């Protein structure tokens, strides 16, 4: 599956950017020595480290033992009992009762603010409402909503009553939503009539209606009225569908008391793409996830009481879970939340929001940064960005040019940039250049975060030298690590622990340089990263072969200036179907319908047959080279049919 040659990596980038003296002076961690001391402590004395660093969180019962077991199955904070919402909400009352927890801006420009007091009250009411609908500790609740404050209320209300939420990104199609609901057997789905996106209505409830036609576990659909009848009239099915405001108003707040759960009780399931088959339900549990997100948010974003913090991710992805909801709220931060697209009504939208709300910390993705570069500096520079003090990036490797632009044009050379590497599976940030403590290098994700032991190894598990490419692994467990794949522990073990036995394999290729800084080159398994979205090639291929015309399909990535990777598929057709622009459009639409529009292929290439090894495995390396327009350099002697290669090239011309 992996190929050492493909992940050898060289970069000429060696500029270093020190934080300013002014930033360093006020930072939580002020020097490399301070970072190293804490880092050592986190590995040598995890019990002491995590006790001190979680001391402001609320535990009903402290842990007996910091960890138990060995990879793949490790428990953290054994014996502890808690409810995460007490750390995210109750603990802030009364001191932060009137502090803004969420400042929400809709796409058309309305603003709504919820203080910690108000958010607490809403969560308590909605938790009572969910209990009233029959949701109990241990149940699953699916959430299919847009970026509105209620999505946070819904997630926390689940946590309040010990039910696991499974948020499904609002860009997924009905089929994907249905599969996720069926996999985790959700009892209730939370949704809204519709959401604004680039001036159009995303009909979320209508999609839920389609999905729940074949989800026998769903008993109730709770619908938030966001747009109203004028823009998004919905049909309410008697006995199944209820309005959010009605169940909330009718609920007795006394019914919203927190359920105290064990440290390892499921907190949420989040589906993500893997290298094989259907999406995996990554399971995160309670205490370890809370500790990981709490501590990383505080130090990585160097949070201060008066910060206005904005993470631009969608709550449907892990970044939204960890760095819009659990991390910032457990720290008592003021979080900005924006409903719409970055270019609606124009490319100035983000910068206008920053100026309007005096955002001080911005956390976004390289794909967005590249799109802003393309749109032109004037959209950025015409707004007053003097409130910004720290910038962050996540989701894919950031190319040094984009890093420099972010630093100069957005950060005005004043703001450190934290390049944060992590995954749905890691739950929290694992590698980063801590601002104020160490210098940054464009394109490098920096040093391991507290409690993290990362290494780059060969396919045999041997450590490689400085600047040599290899596989990125984790030698030991960490608090916010996924615990299993929902309903399929065997797959969990196989997927993450079989490549390098005894180690967690991230799926990424990387090198570690002479300063101990990690440089991640990207996925080396069959997972693509398109605009920061993880897409499994197997999912795309199975969507394509479900179309009547397709005999066989192979999906690969090709480098793309804007998206990082673009999705290219090679397709062979069944007899009687003709390749051409019409079928191309149909197949793109088909994938959009099966998975979601964001996963629709950029290019479809028709071929008579696909290149395969003698054992019948599709030669993806070859297809990648063809997709990228590169000469094929590798050894092709195992090709079943050498003619296939030239035929594929011919299709190209
Ligand atoms: C990639 C997103 C380079 C990586 C939080 C990882 C990155 C995958 C970075 C996880 C970064 C994420 N530099 N690559 N700073 N951050 N990645 O699960 O390939 O959606 O394995 O989690 O994104 O994607 P996921």
C-alpha cells in the first residue's frame, strides 16, 4: 500500500519566523525551554501533568489511574466521572454568565449573541426536551444542520444527557446521511428547515425526509425554524416531526440536569473516510477528549479572556467539534460563528467580519487561503485587521507561498501562525509551533504537542534519520485518541495498527528535520484531501460503479493549485454506453447525489481498461502520474497489459 519512494520529500524552504518580543512577553508559554520542560513532564509524569492542566475542569470523581492498557486499546483517566457540559457551561456561571459565548453572524448579516448564561439555559432546556422525546444515556442522535448556534446547543444537549451525537456535514447527500444514521442506529435526528449558502437555500429538512425513508431506528425528527416558510417551507410528518422551539418551550428545565458518566463513556461518533469501503464511525469518549481539546485550545491559540476567537471550519468536521465547541467553550472563550460562504456576497466577507467583530484569533484552512490569494489582496487590505493577533491553519499541508501571504497580507507580519497537524482520529492538535515559544517555518507543522510522541519510520517500523521521508506514526496513546470504530473494533485494529505493529499509523507521509520540526507531505494511503475534505477513493469508486454505465472505476488525486488535490477518475464503461461530455456530466452528478456535491470528480477519463498488476490490483501510482501529466518513471513490468498504458495516454491527448 505504501511506497517509500513516493514519500521521500525535499524542501528548500528554510526561512524562520520568530514571534515578536511583544507577543512572546504576553504568551502563555514564552520560550523553547518552557515548552521543552512541559513537554518532558507530559511524557515522564502524565498523571501530574494532566492533573494540573485539567484542574479547572469539573470532575465529579477524580481518576484513579491516568492510563490503563496498551495500544490499540488504552483507557485514560480511569475511574473519573464527569459531564463535559459542566466544564463547558456550568463552571462559567456566575463569573462568565454575561460573557459572550457565541457571536453568530448569518450569511445575510444578522448578528445573534448568546452569553454563557443564555447558552447554558438553552442547553438545559433542549436537554430536557430530548429526554422528553425518549433519548436516554447511551443513545445516538444524528445532527444534520448548518452553522447556527442551535447546532452547538444540540451537541451539548446530547452530551448533557449522556447520548452520543453524530454530526453529519450539511453538504452530504441523503444517501450518505442515511448510511451514517443506520450505522450508528440513531434514534433522533436534529435538523433545520434550511440554511443560507451563497444566497441560496440548502434544503436540509427535505434531505432528511429522503434519508429517513429507510432508517428504521429514527423515531423523531426535530426541526429548527431557521428560514421560515417564505424561503424553506417544509412538510412536517405527524407523529415523527416536531418543531425545535415547541419541544424546547414545553420542556421543564428541571429535566435538563447533567448525567454523570464514566471517563470512557461515548461522547460522539464522527464519520470519516478511510482507505477502504464505507466511512468509519470514529468514536471519541468523554474525559480524554475533553482534556485534549481543552489544553490544546488554551496553549495553541494562547487564549486570553478578552479574545474573540474564530474557527472558520464547519461544525460537521472534527475541527468544528474540537475547536468551535468543546475546546473553546471549556476555556470560556468568546467564539465567532459564521453561517455562510467566504465569498458571499464577495471575497471581502471574512475580513469584513473580522473588522466588525474585532476578531483576535483566526483559525482557517490552506484551501481558503489559496482562494483568497487568487481573489486579490484588495479584498483583504481594505478592511481594518488590526484586531488580529494570532493566525492558525489546519487540514492539509500549507505551501510556503500561501504561508507567507497569510503572514504578510492577513497577519501584517505581526501575528504568529500556528500550523496545526491533527486528524479526526486524534481528536485534538498533535503537532504545532506553539506561538510565543518557538519560531515557525513556512510549510512545517512544527513540534509535538504535550503528551504526543510522534516519529517518522520506514515501512519496517525503523526510525529514519533527519530529513528522510517515511511514515508518520504515534508510538503511544494520548488522551483524545479515538477509542474504536463504532461497531467494528476489528477494522479499528486493522486500519490503524497493522501497518507498523504496535504503533498508530496516521496514514500520512512526513519527514522530521534537523530542528525536530515535522513536515507532513500528505496522505500516502488511498485517501484524498480535496479542499481540506477527506475523501476515500474507495467511496468514490463505489459511487461510480453504482451507475448503470460504469464497469470499473479508479479514483486518484492530481495536484491542484487551489484545492490541494483535485479528484480524477478513470472509468471503463459497460457495453452499449458511449463516452462523452454528456456522460461525464451525468457521472459527476451521480457522485454528487450519492455522496455530496463536494465529492464530485473534477475530471472523468474514459478508458478501455485500467492498468493492473498480475494479482489484479489497480496500479494507482501509474494513474496518478497520468492524471498529473507526468511521465511514468516507475517499474511497469508487472502490468497485465502494457498497451493499456499507451491507450490511457492516448485518451489524454
Ligand atoms: C491532513 C482534520 C498537513 C493530514 C483536522 C491528516 C494536515 C488529515 C494538516 C486529517 C496540517 C491536517 N499539515 N496536513 N497542518 N492538518 N492534515 O481527519 O493528511 O479531516 O491525516 O482532520 O488532514 O484530516 P481530518
